[in-house]
């Protein structure tokens, strides 16, 4: 069985579906077009994969025949979301995205990449993005130069990864506070007694 035919299997086949080189990805896209495939591209960080991510990827896949997903590198996520992100390292995020039904190929998006490098490599028939990704002028430019059309979708998660992480941090802080309130008086008494020589 050829590696290209493995792109159409239900199995994740990470070694085939992960294409780190954008030039190689561009060649694959040309071959897929020759097979009559309508290409869809989307991207994101996909940090702590949740139901909203799955719904979004499923909706993106329904816009065409073959879905390509750009996953932000760890460095790119840190730059956008802060020094304590991502919660999940890039290789694990890439693997998790390949496990999602309908995902054809994944690749990494790096901080140093030229603006819209992945879009230019793939030249998708449909570029799927969330509402806050592109300004209206950028959408016009993309549709005129790099892709067939830009399809804007709303976020599909009721709770974001960032909100979930903040909630975990808050719960941890509350647990620490409660625990300290329980044990601190005893520890202070023991220290005072020790200093007093009792």
C-alpha cells in the first residue's frame, strides 16, 4: 500500500499524515488536486483538545474533501498566549489532531514563518477560520491571492482551553488556601513552642 493511499484510511497514520515540510506539503496538495480533491485548510493551537475543537474540525472538513490542519508550534503558542502555554507539547498536539475524524494532514506553523506561508503552500479551495482571525481586508486579499474562499466560523466551544486552565489554577489556589488555613495555626504554635523552649 502506498503512503499516499494511507492518507484516506480511518487510522491516524501519523507518520504519513504529519508533513513538517511546507514544500513537500505543496507537492502533496497538487497531487490531491489532480485526484479531484477539494482542499480545506484551517489552523490553531489545539491545546488540551476538547469538544469545541472536534466540532470545529468536523465543520471545517465538511467544507471540502480533504482537510489540512496547521498546528501552532510551542513557541508560537507561547508568543500568543503567554509563557505558561501550551499545556500540551506540540508533538502531542499534532498526534491528537491526527486522531480527529476527517483530518487528512497536519503540519506545524512556526513563529519565523513568512506571513500566510502555510496558506500559500496549500492554496486551499476553502480556508476556514474563526471570527477573530482575519480582518475583512485580509479576507479580500487572501481570496484574491492565496485561496478560493475564506469561510468564517464561530467558535464552537462553550469553554475555552484558557478558561479551563484559569479555573484549574483558581481551584488549586483555593485548595492551597483551605489547606494552609487548616495547618498553619498548628505549625505556628509548634514553632512558637520550639522557640520558647517548651
